[in-house]
C-alpha cells in the first residue's frame, strides 16, 4: 500500500501491468503468429508438392494419341 500526498491509501490491483509486461506479451503474441503462419506454410507447401509429384508420376503413364512430343525428344537420335 502506498500513501498519497493527501493521505489517502492507494491500492494497486494485480491486473495492472507494466510496460515491460506489455512489450513481452506483444513479443510473444507476434512470435506465436509468425510460428503458426510459418507452420501453415510448410504444411501447405509439403502437401502441394506431394500432390503435384503424384500427379506427375501418373501423367507419365498416360499416352495421348496425336500429341506431338517436345522438339528436344524429336531430335535426340540425330546426333548419335
């Protein structure tokens, strides 16, 4: 308890926080937001890459009639 100039007793509640407590809380909240965002990015990136890799493997097995292959594959036997 503290006495003020006029003699009244000033009481502090436990809910009051200092500026360093606020800075620490904001820092922890900011770090948490970044950590969750980064984790979501990594999970999304990994799922997308695995999905694309799976579809690329399946796409190699499909042969379409009437489709001209890339010109690099058309000329590969010329130099041999």
